[in-house]
């Protein structure tokens, strides 16, 4: 291999010079572990990038992909089909909340988000309200890297590098609250923060707003868990004002919170759900938008017979390899009851994670829900969390993620209590090594 510092590979979301001076390369993976070039096993505390929910290189999935590659490599996705895309949509919708009756395929979370935003606009236009073009996101929200996603997203770095994005976008305030530090799971205070939506409605006029988009639990912002009742209250405000609610479940989908989707865990109705990652357990890129029956039917019935209802799609929407993987992955989740397993392990995960609190005065918060967790450190411009991540990888054989001043975790749902003990012990050692 070419020495990394000379490599032409411009890595995404990476400090390339820093990385290339001390590269971390993963060569193989199986179940809960990655293996580097020397054969060293690294325990995966993050399911790759929140995506390998079934664990790594599961033969039921990899064989389905291999056999599909030998059967049909590609079929045009516009005005043509192949059976697996239909089958994958059916399986996906079967595990989704009842009101979500259709699936639109994309190839990533970012594409799913932009697709959902376009569906929201197109729906209102067909429904006689073409002036509903505004979107409301939330501070700290991450919705991928398309121009739609970065506009509704709440990260200042996007605005610094790429400008103001779409016009007509506003944001709800963050749910992060230092008063709630070390809350286990959901807090029972703060549902009224959803009422900020009323202020934004007052400012912009309800009939200009197409949709509100939020991550049910903010992942990239450091596992920010909504207070009990918050999402239901957002829903009520949306209903009262004809606004669609988009739940971005790219991370929370597929069992991360112990149910197929967070919408089910929190018992809140979404008009559109975006998903990706766990849909194929990270094996083949695929994203999807799950669409409410009324939204779908309004659009399909609103177009004259023979006309395209949604002027949108990707060359690789419902790609045969991705569809084969999705079918096998969803089957595996069900066969191994992995979502129930996540729910059963949640209490153990929570106690183990919160035991880290005693370890170090520099820990200012620990947050968790389902099999998601974050440990937050005193502000250091992210340097301490990054050192902990590096120490965990090189010295403790553990993969976690550093983002800002916190470490986030989202292990594969196949993990055991012994794996949880290992993750927490090793992370504790890395924290102590990097004071
Ligand atoms: N939405 C959310 C909530 C995400 O966490 C992510 C990725 N982490 C995305 C969208 C974008 O997904 P992708 O990187 O597949 O485009």
C-alpha cells in the first residue's frame, strides 16, 4: 500500500494530515470485532458508524448479497423494476408504524433526508398549499450532508464552510440542558420545550411551514435524549397547524432504541421517517423514506393518470444488492429478536455507562437511551475526547467515536453483557490514561 501520507484518498470528515500521520486501518470484521492488518481484534463499540446493528460479516446477509451479485447486478430504477426492491419495501413497511404504508428508496441517510424534504414540498403543492415551503429543524441536529440536510441541520461548521443553505429554514432550540446532567434515559421535565414551535409559527405563519424535522434522539450531537412527552407535543402542534413531522431515524431506526423505530418506542406518529444505516446493517449503501398513507395517496391520486407523481429518484434507488441485503438484514433482526434484545440490555448498558461517572471529575455528563450512550467531558475544543478515542483504539483495542467534547457509543445489538463490561472497562482505562 502507498504510504498513507502520500495517498490520493481525501478522507471524509477527517483531519487528513493528522490521520495520515498515524493511520487507523481496519482490514476485516466478524460479529463484535474489527481486525487490523496485524490481526489485532478491536471491539466495536459503535457498530461502525451507527450502522452495523446485526454485527459484522453475518453470513445470512453476506451470502444474500453474493448470490444477488451473481443473479442480477443492476436494473434501471426508473419505469423498470426488479422483484427484490418490491420485496424490500414490503418488509420495511411491515415493521414500520401502521400509518407508514410506502417506502421510497435512496442510497444514504443524506439522500433520504433530501428526498423526505422534497416529498413534503410536493405533497403540500398537490394538496393546494404550495406556499408551505419552510422547514423547521433543531439546533445541533444532524441530517446528513445534502443542501437540504445541512440547511435543516443545526451545525455551525456547515454554515461556516458552505454558507446559509436553503432559505426559509428556522430551528428549534437544543434540548441540551446542563441541569439535566447525568439523567438516566429520558428526563420527565422539559416537554414544554416543544412549545418553541408555537413561537416559530407565530413568527413565520403556520401556512408557510411544510415540515418539522428532528432526530428523535440526537445522535451526532452527543445522544441528546428528548424529555418525556416532548415529541408528542411537537406532534400536537404540527397537527394543529397542518405541518408534517419528519422523524430522521437514520440512527434510531432498526432497533437502536429497542423497537424497530423510535416512533414506536416513543409512541409518536410521524408523517415521514428517514432511515438508512441499519437498513442493511451497513453492508451495502441504502436509505429510505417511509411515507404516511395520506401523504402517499394524496400525491399519487393527485397526479393525472400516466404522469410521474414525484419528479425525483436515484439511479441506484432500490439497487438489487442493497435490496437483497435489506431483506436478509431485516429477516435476521427478526429471527434473532435483536430489537427485543436491545431493550432487554438497556438497563445493564445504562448502569455500566453511568458507573464511569466516579472515575474522573472531568466528566460533565453521561447520557443514554436504548443502546446509545455518550460521555461528555469539560470543554477542551474536542482535544481530550479525541485523545481518548485514539488511546481506546491503539491501547485498549476498543472502537468508540469522538465528536466535539464527547465520546459516543452505539454497539451492535448482538453484544453480550460481557461485551458491555469490556466496553466500559476499556473506555474507563482510556479516560484515565488521557487526563
Ligand atoms: N441523518 C442522521 C440522523 C444521521 O445520523 C446521519 C449520518 N450519521 C445522516 C442523516 C446522514 O447519513 P449518510 O451519512 O448515510 O448520508
